[in-house]
C-alpha cells in the first residue's frame, strides 16, 4: 500500500522503520481504530432500539385499531432480534484479527 508523503519507513513521522511502523502510520492517518469504538456501537444500538420501541409505542397508542398491542409486541420482539444480530455482526467484524498472507 502506498502511503502519503511523510509517512512510512523513510518519513520522519515513521514509527521505527518497518514491521509495525506501517501499521502505526496507517492508524495515525485514519484516527481511532475500530476496535476502540465499542461505546459508539453500543450507543448506536441503544438509540436504534429506542427508536424502534418508540415507533411501536406510537403505533399502539395512536393507531390501536390498526396496530394492536399483541401485534406491536410481536413486531418489537422480531425487530429486537434483527437489531441484535446486526449488533453482533458489527462487533464481530470490528474485532476480527487481520490475516497476513
């Protein structure tokens, strides 16, 4: 991978010439690593679930003839499972180790 000028083994910002130095340079260019963003993922999941629960609440309280309580609870449980699977997939991908060929 080609790094911008000033990064890499020959640049003065390099992390020590090779090995993990390239990885440190890439981390410095991108910012935080995805492995360190657990709070963002958890807050995002919580807000997503709150929006789903809020939508179900509005549906069963304002339109009870079209969206009865049992239907709303079923929808909330199914959507919670789907959102949980998405959250699990995000955490799995964010924390997988890179493979070197």
